[in-house]
C-alpha cells in the first residue's frame, strides 16, 4: 500500500510555517546571490570563476579554501581574499525573512554557512556562523587571535599578514642568542624557540613568524565546537527545518538534515534540486521570490533593509 506523504504542497509549507514555534533555518550562499555575492558551485559561482581566471596556481578551485594548501602557499589565498571580504552589501529579502521569523518568536536558530555576516546586518540575533567569519583572525603558529580589522590592510593590499607576537618573540630570542653566544652562555631552550636548528618548516607554518589566517573555516579544519553544542541542544526542540540556498555538499553542516529527528518536517527552498536530500516539501526557484510569496500567504511582511545610514 502506498502511503501518501504527510506534507508535500505549498499549502502545507504555509501551514507548517504558521504553526511552527522552533524553526531551524539552514542557509547557504544562495541567499546572498541577489546581493551580488556569487555562490560557490553554480555555473557562475566562485569555483567556476577561479577556474576560468586561471590566475591561481591551483589544481582544484576548492584548494583556495584548503588548510594544507594555505600553509604551503598563503599568498594564493591572499591574492584572492579581498574579493570575498564583506563590504557594502545590503541584506536580501531572505536575510530579512529570517529576521521576520525571529521577530515572530519562531526562530530557534539560523545555521548559516555564509561568511558575509548579512544575517547579522539584517538584525538576526540567533545566528550561528558555522563556517566562521572575517570577524577575527588567528596565528597558525602561536594561535593568538586578533580582531579581523587587524589584518584588513594586508587583505586589501593582497599581502600575507604575519603575527606580531611571533615576530617579537623571534626578534627577542635572536637578540638574546646574540648576547648569550657573545658571553658564552647556553642558548635558550623551551617555550617558543627560534634557535638555528629550529628554523626549518614546522607544522604551524615554519620558522618564520606565524601566518595570520581569518577565522573562516577551510577544508581540513574542524568547525567550532559551538556547532555540535547548538545542534545537540536544538535537536530536542526543533519543530521545523527550513533549508535555503545551499547545495548541501559540505559536511558537517549538510548533516544537520539527518541529525534532527526524522519526524521533523523539512522544507527545501533552492534554485536547483539537490539529489541527495529528501525534503518533505521542495520549493524550487529564486529564494527571495519564494519567501516573499510565503510571507504574503501568511499575511506577514518582510522588514525593510537596515537604512544605509544605520
Ligand atoms: P553552493 O554554491 O554549493 O550552493 C548554493 C546553492 O544555492 C546552489 O544549489 C544554487 O542553485 C542555489 N542558489 C543560487 N542562487 C539562488 C537563488 N537566487 N535562490 C535560491 N537558490 C539559489 O553554496 P553552499 O551550499 O553555501 O565552505 O556551499 C557550502 C560551502 O561550500 C560554503 O560555505 C563554502 C563552500 O566551499 C567553505 O569554504 C568551507
Ligand atoms: Zn603567532
């Protein structure tokens, strides 16, 4: 006997949204394309652009965001980074729709894979930037974390930012060694060593001062532990999952769909179908148009973008 799916129509989506109290919105690059930010995997996406440019020494465009490749050739990422540095973009109807859900007390959390911070600009409070952001940067060698603005100048000049703490330690150690060997004292050992024999590559980026990397998640890097912590809590509470503008190709964020209970309905809103997910309701088309339509049906109005002067 064939069982009819419990939910499958736009009407069902409207009704689910009306009654849900704890919605998880899982978003990706597709909610920012209308802001002029390319996504990754579309025909006109970043990976295709990087490939076409042919300007970068990469065997696969995804290496642009690969931690092993970055350690070896950070200059490739820094010749490109200013292109993805958040600048004067205005939140899309989708970002503001997430804010609308929050204003109506329906948003449990927005898990976003985007690093453009447009959810925050739209006023969304409960957003988790699963793939980090440019808000902070860390030294790959000594792990020191600084505000992202500290490396903004280098990003704009397409230079590789170096850690000032590592540099200072290295200079101090060199100075000490000079005076120590002059006086016949032993060389410094322990802690951060800059002795001659330590000069070769080490796992944190070499004997040179550490390279600073924006705290956006690269392939080969773990997500912040907050991701697991939030998901562990939220899976007990969530009553609706809305996935918008993502190809769901990158784990572990893509696994949110399978980590929440099977009984929770899922609505998938995307320009293109994604073969490996089976949402209850699949709404294909432009995400801004679809969320605007849903809001009209619900009698809700999407808040305006924050004023340019704000
Ligand atoms: P993708 O580029 O993989 O997928 C974006 C999806 O959005 C595609 O399926 C598009 O069809 C869809 N899309 C584009 N414009 C749309 C529109 N106007 N309305 C609706 N849908 C639209 O981007 P993500 O899934 O976000 O990670 O990529 C996931 C991760 O892969 C990124 O966070 C990034 C990348 O590598 C890292 O760099 C670690
Ligand atoms: Zn350092």
